[in-house]
């Protein structure tokens, strides 16, 4: 579904991605984790061409997004929904208007129909009551859920999540995890999640990649990931008090 | 950016997108009225007082009607209005767009294939291009009225004499050139503010720098363009 072929990206004096290869399969929830500054968000931004590789290619199905321009790029981007780290809601619009914005801009649907669809998506993220509220009236977790509703209103094939649980309390984090998992199950969406939160990664991921110095040093299913002997993976697991004999190994999922 | 924005003008005036233009017209126009009222009235009063005191030495103080009206319409009206709008509205636009860039709202628009120039720049560009001449007319009226007040109370020039004198020498051309300047200044402020907002980096510090640069660049451009337009129309 999404393929990185020998991608290199230099930002400042550092190669953030260095001969990076990765393949994400259709319908899976793929989690990218790793230490800060190791290229997780950069990887995500390449998928929708917010960044362009210095060399190599990024493919989305048969479309080479790294070389797409104009209308072709718009067509490829329409296959994606993106949940940004901050939510990236437009402050002067209400939650309902934010969610309905992509439809209002790109379809001939009437305002009433758009509002109905926006309410439906807000109901999916359990925030129907927030329809008339502005982002400034919402908590961090609520903003992310509204942003998630906006990301899925066009029914994209792929949803990208950039740190969906960062800055949230553990209970709200698990609510977001459940939403991501439910969306995959209900809508068959391919999900790519960038996170530091390994609890979240192990709970929702079908496969997990660990990035370190511009390369994926481990790509495996949660069970194998737990057993990995890679020092970066082990360090990450232990730093979050997840051990081989922990609850996750027993198969506790969301 | 300016050229790209003009391509989208018909799109911005469609029913669905008109509300954002009206919202910006309100922010630009109504919210600037308070400070413009004070500045315009006192500009006219200062002009009348300074000119009137000098003219009185030669017994020509009855000419302050012309002096104030012509200077307000040709130069001070558009100039003072532009400075106020650049400082209040322009800086606010730069801060808003800069914050949108930093908080990834502009990236979100790009992902949704919503052209940021059409969505963010155009309503503000239209609002400033439309409201600047309107605000300038308001500034001119208040400036002239302020001058009349000073004339009547401190220079012994009656209101009627002030107006008669103004009508005798002020020309329509003075008004039109002033409004043209206001229109150009509006475009300068909108494009400068949006551009500075779009090139913002480095979080809150970057937003502050974008705001500061917007005010400085707008002020300097307004001064230089003001002189050039005056030179073109008054040789």
C-alpha cells in the first residue's frame, strides 16, 4: 500500500532518513516508534508529500507520491486523512464546521447534508455535543477526536496519526487507541501511527517499526517486537516498564 | 502570491465562501474604527493648528480649509489610515497566519487539497482592498471636521468659511488619488502580512518576528509607494 524505496532526507546537517526502506500493507495498523528526532514524523510527512525526499521514492499503491504534482498530488492526497499532533483545527470555525470543511470545499453537497455527515462522524468519536463549540472550548483530547472526525469524513483509504496520544492522560489515550482500532475494524482503513507510547503501539498495532538514525531497525508484529533483542527496542520497552513477562505478552489488546 | 490570489477572486465571491470575506471586512473595518476615529480627528486638528498659526502671521488663516482638506485627501488620510491598519490588522493577520503555520493548520489545509492562498490570503486581501478606501473616506471626513473645529475655536475661521475655502480649491482628483493610494496600501498590507505569516518558523518566537517584520515592511513600503504615487499624479 505504502512503500519507501531507499529514501534519503537531509534536514539541516543531519540525514534524518538514510537509505530508508519500508512497506506498509493495506488494511493494517502500522505503528512507527522510536526516539525523538529519529525521523518518525518526517516519514509520515513524506507519505503525503509535505516533505519531498532528496533521493529515493515513496509509493502509495501505484502512485509515486514523491514525484506527483498538481492535480495528481491532490488525487493522491485525497486517499489520506491526517490527524496532526496538535489537531490542527481551524480556530475560527466550530467543531462541526471543521469536520465538514473538506466536503464543503470539494463537493456540491448542501450545507444540511454536510452538517448531517459531520454530526455522524462526531458521533463516531463520541463528540456529537461539541458540534457548535469552537476548538478553544475543547480539551486536548476532544480536539484530537474532532480532528480525527475531520480526517475520516471523506472516507479515506489511509489515515495517518502523528502522536495521537501525546499530551493526553492515560484514560483519554486509551480512548483514542480504541477509536483508531475501531476505525480499522469498522471501515477497513489502513492506519499509520507515529507514537512514543509503546503501550498504545502494542495495543493497536498489527506491526511495529522502530526507527533509529534514519533506518527501521526492527519491523515486526507486537509479539515478536516484545521478544526483540535489538538494543534500541529493548531500551524503549524497558524505559516504559514493559517487560517480556508483561501483560502485553499475554495478548491483552484493546 | 498576489497573482495567485487574484486568480481565485471569482471563487471567493461564491455564496458558500462569501461569509469569510464578510467576516474579514468586519474585522478590518469595524474593529479599526475606534482608533481611526481618534487618530483622524487629531490629525486634522494638528494640521489645522500648525498651518493656521503660520498662516495667521500673514493674515491668511482663512485658507486652512483648503490646506487641511487637500492634505488630508491627498496624503494624510490614506497614509494615517494605512499606518493604523498595518499596525492593528496587518500584525494580527501575520500573527494568525504564523500561528496557523506553526500549529500545522496550513499543512492540514494542504492535505485536504485546500489552497492556503485561496482560503487564507484571498478573503483578507479582498477585505483590505475594499475597506482601506472606505476607511480613508472616513478618516478624511473626520480630519476635515477636526480641522474645522480648531479653525472655529482657535483661529477665528468660521465653519462656513472653512468649508467654502475647502470647496474652492480642493479637486476631485485629490480625492481619487488618495483613494487609489488607500487601495494600493490595502493590497500591500494584506500581501506583506500573509507572506510574513506563511514564512514563519520557530514557534512563538517566529510568530513575534513575523508580526514585527510585517509592521516594519508595511510602513516602509507605504512611505515609498506613497511618494511614488504622489510623484506620478502631481508633477
